C-alpha cells in the first residue's frame, strides 16, 4: 500500500497565491524523487472543537486559514529515499515558505485502506 506524508499548516489568507506557487514549485521535485501525487487543500469550513481541532493544532491566528497537503509515495522505502534526495536538492532548499513552518504539523502514514 502507498505511504503518505501529511501536513497541516497555518497560512496567512493574503499568502494563498504564494502558497499555491510554492506547491506548484515543489510538486515536480517530489515527483522527480518518486512521489506518485501531491495533493493540496485550502481550509474553507474549519469547525471549532471542544477539546482540540485543526485551529488549535497549528495555533491559528486572525487572518490565517489552514492548508492540508499530502504526498503519496509508492511505499515507505520510496518515501525515505525521496526525502533524502529532496533534502540534498538545492532547488528545494532555496524555496521560502509562505507560512510559519514552526506551527506546521506533519507525519508519515501507512495507508491501510483505500476505497
């Protein structure tokens, strides 16, 4: 089954276009190093939770929305090899983040069902 890298990031609404530009610049790099697909989503209906929620997870501030993205890899081995190459690629290292990377959350997941 595929392996997913999933991230959740707070992005200033004013930076939505810059965020999309960043995604369009990085997607070919991910694919060059083995990713199957890169999916980007922009928060439009983000509910407040009683104990926790997306807003609390990234310490969302006024004027921000939440972007959720995932990179689909063939498997964990391909992901690990791809990330190793990405972290050595000057094109990736020269890109500026259009959001506060310190408040981004991310993790890798084994896909256990895909219907």
